[in-house]
C-alpha cells in the first residue's frame, strides 16, 4: 500500500545522497572534502 511506496522513496533518497557524497569524495583525489568533514 501507501506505506511501501513511502519507504521506497525514503530508501531511494538515501541511496541518492550516499552516491552523491561518495562521488564527491572519490572525485576529490586529495581527500580535502573528507578532511573538512572530520574537522567540522
């Protein structure tokens, strides 16, 4: 029902955010974005 659709959208959103974050970190060869996350 509606609950399954809601859960699916939440999971999709999480997966999208994680993928975006991973791309950002791996795209930065020097790891500056990772360092900024730790020091923030």
